[in-house]
């Protein structure tokens, strides 16, 4: 089982914040990690894929930790915990957001809707207040849906970023990994980097050659800043098509991770499934990792 996390927040993060799900604070993450450690043996992604290739099945007793989007703050918070618990992790990082230069397009919307910089936002002529969690979530869902429908989510977000710029202090919370952190990951026996494209586009909305460019630029930058090869890739947002699989091969990745495989390839290594974790609740993690049957069996005991 390969687990997929995104943002981990500091413990003092207020409840009104969220990120495409419930906030996972550092203490909740630590609890989940300890719970997982009692039930699974953690392997690095490299080791796990080796086991999978040799046995042609996913070994149920193994777990792998992956984080997507390469947030500087998530790495800074989790790295000491992972080192203490001796748990390896792979960080699938974008590169447009490195060193806090830009926010990724959907990350900008996360921050706009949850950080309460603006009391309301105007979307398609409709004014939506950002005062409650429910309203913020409504605005966020609408923005993400419209971004996807626009067929150029990055340009769509850029228009909003011009109208509703975010202060430095807010942007810092969502900034991408720093060059220093990339070098630290490169020098660590426990951590590794994975490719996740330069700017996190919807891969199925861009041409094969654009997909190849997004992947190779990202791979080259990550390899040169970390000093290590980056052999694995994760499809941004779990979205991909047949061209994406061809691009992954062309760019030289050895395997690609999805969330839910679409079975577009006959090779298991092109569409490796992952279990995404969006809640701090242990019972939900239990459902996702052990399955419903075992959950209820355990519940009766
Ligand atoms: Zn992503």
C-alpha cells in the first residue's frame, strides 16, 4: 500500500482552515504514523516497487509514504518526525513553486478560500462570502470546477491572482520546497524526490509534447538541485491519459504513480495505485488501509 499525503499543518492551525478535506495537523500525522507502524512495515518506494515487481502483487503488510506537491512547510514539519520514527518518504515535487516563487494554481485557490484574506470572492458574477467553512468550500469547489472547464487551469488561476493577490505571509505557508531542502532530501538516506511536473497542469488537457516538457523540466531541476536521480513520477491530481504514459517513458521515469488506475497500460508500473489520506481521523485511516470487513470485525472484538 502506498499512502498519499499532501499538506500537514502546524498544531496551532485554526479549525476554519482546510485543504480539500479536513486539516491534518502535525500531532494527528504523528498519531497516524504510529498507528500505521504497528500494522505495516514501512519500505522506501524503491524497495516496495521491487517487492511488487518480484511478486506481481502488492504486499499487504508493507506501506510506503508519499507526499505530493512539495510544500516547504510540510517537509519542515514532517522530516524530524519521519527521522525520529525512521520512516522513509518520497516527496513528489513540482518545480514552478520552488523557493516560494509562485504558488501552484490550485494551491493559490486553497489559500484564497481558506486563509480569510478577502471576506468574499466574485466568481462568474456571483459574490460568494468566505466567512464560513461551508461557504469557503463552496467557493473552492466552484473555482476548481471552472478551472478544469476552462481547459487552462493555470491561466484561469492567474486571472484571479491578479484580482485577489495574497500577502507574502499567506503565500509562505503554501510555498514549494527550497533549494536547500532539495539538497537535504538528496543527501538523506531516508528521503527521496519524485517527479510531479513543473506547473501541475491537468495532463489530459495538454499535448504530448507539452506533457513531455512539463515532465522533463521538472525531472532535470529536481535532479540537479538534489544531486540524485529521480526515477519515479506521480500524475498531478491523479489525472492522465495514454500520452502521459508515453511521455513518462520518453522522459525516462521507471514507474508512475496514480491514485485510481485507469488501466490504460498493460504494465503495472505505469499506473501504480495509491491510498489518499485527507482526514486526521484514525478510524478513516483504518477503513482505507485495512478495509471495511476488518474494521467491523475488529469493532466487534
Ligand atoms: Zn499534486
